[in-house]
C-alpha cells in the first residue's frame, strides 16, 4: 500500500501544477494560476516544508479521488464545470489545512522539484516513509464520502 501511495504521489507531483486544482492568489482558480513564492528555491526548502508538501500531496490525492469519478461521469458541461470548481475549492481547503504550507509555497516547491533532482529525491524519501493517509482536515471530512463510497 505504501509503495503504491509513493508511486501515485510522485505522479501527482509531476502533474500537480497542470492539474485543475484550486489556489489562493487573488483571482486564481487553479494551482497553475498561483504565483509561486519567489523566496522559495530548491536550496531554501526546509525539511519541515518537504514534509508539509508530502502531506499536501496526500490530501490532494484524497480529494481528487473523491471527485475524479464524478467529474468523468458527468456529461452535462455546466454540471461538470461546477464539479470541477467544487473540487478546486476542496483542494484549496486541503492545502490550506496543511500546517507550514501555503498554496504559493506548494507551487514553488512543486516547480523546484521538477527541475532539481536533489529536492525531488528529498520529497520521494519522505513519501516512502510517510503514512498512506494525509492529516485530517475539515475539507477532508466534507469529501470523504462520495456517491455512497467513503474513503
């Protein structure tokens, strides 16, 4: 289970900036629209931030899992768009629920890890040693049961 989580989390890491996720920049509605924290570079990311980033990956994975099937199954364009917006808000809440990490820091770490092998390996090491479930947040309580299936 842990190995599967680690592989999934690494895949999420590689795709997270381009995925339709929420953000907190003034008009941003996806993580790809968030301005990364300019003070955060691969060299300045602390171990505490790496752990928080991994927790955010797990939280994003859980929220995404709660919405992916529903979004894929929705054939009505406006209802599908509403579900995507709802998922974006849930993911924003999940990231905001992680201690020691803002959406801007999350994006900065994600981008830095894509181009810095040492940071990527630090993240992968934490993923491999992390529990398979993210820390509990209010948003997760709202999204844990979807269509009768609870995660």
